[in-house]
């Protein structure tokens, strides 16, 4: 659609704005409107007779570009006409700031020593420090140190009570069981070397079930027909005829 007439200028002088509008009617046959519906234009772009061209107030200072060792900071201002060229060239000014000397980059004080690794008999402890710049490499590489501590001899420490015996490793045929104990210093070497004990257990021989030795098997195969009948046959010394025959107790 065609543009409507321009509206009145928003200012009679000193640069105003006027606007015009057009409407879009989409019939479904032609393409829909894609252009802007409103259009603005500056008007009365001349100074008013009683208008005084002047700079506005300075804006706040920017931050100093250096924390120490002399830096600079800047601030800006604008002309009341909206065009800085109407007021002149002094749009920005600079100022020296933070003129104090920067502290030397150096290591900060050492932190407290850590705990000793042993209560006696010789241990080590360490401490660390940080660089004043926050970057370790600015000061060097030695940011920690260690020293010996608790070099005095350990008194005669006694072992703590032993733990319970472990179960035997075998039900028969000679197994072993163990128990351990600890030194109150936390280092078994402070009390000695006998921190673990082993003991034999279940030393009796395992019984062989449902097996006979070869000698007994051969004997029975030769004489079983001549033996009297009894209710239980594993031990022939209990036979009623009191035979002089004696066989081994274990099968």
C-alpha cells in the first residue's frame, strides 16, 4: 500500500523526528507484506534561536588500567545537540592514576609446619608457601620444603592386644590359624617384628571314608566264606567265635 502523509515534526527546532505509516492488506492472492509499516525521518535539523550549544556533564571515570606503577583512566562527555562536533573536540580526557610503586613479586611467608609422619624414631614434616602474584612460577619453583622431626628414640612400646585367632585353614590333616597385633604408634617397627603369629591346628589325621586298604581287601576275598556270620563286620575282634584273627582298625 502507499505511504500515508508524514506526521508533524516532534520539535520545531533542534532536530526532531517525523513519522509516516502504511497498512498492509493481504488478499491471499498476492504475496504478504514484508516491508516495514512505519518509517521515521529527522526533521527541523537546525538549532533553536535560544538554544545554547554546550557539553553535558562528564561521565564517571573508567577503572585505572594498572593496579600500581602509574596507570591511566579516562572519561567521556557528549554535546547537548547529540552531535559532538557541534561542541568541539574535547570528547574524552585522561588522568594519571595508581602512581604508587608495585610491591616486589616475592614469596609470602611460610605456612605452618604439617604433622610429623612419626611420633618418635625419626619422621618428616613439610610446609608450603605461595607467590604474592598468585602465580608460583613468578617467584620460582621452591614452594615447599621438608625437614626431619621427632628424632628422639622411641620408648619401649608394647604391642596392643592381639586380635582373635582366625579359623583353621583345614578341618583335619594339620592346618594353620593366625592372629595379628598392632603397635600403639601406628608403626609396627616401633614395637618389633613379631606382629603376626601362626599356630598349627587340627593336626589329627583325616579319616578315610568307605575305603579299605589292599591287604584287607585281599584277605577278605580269600576267607570271607569261612568266617561265621555276624551282625557287624568292620571289626573282626568282636566276632562271637573269638577267632584269633586280628585285622587293622582303620580301613
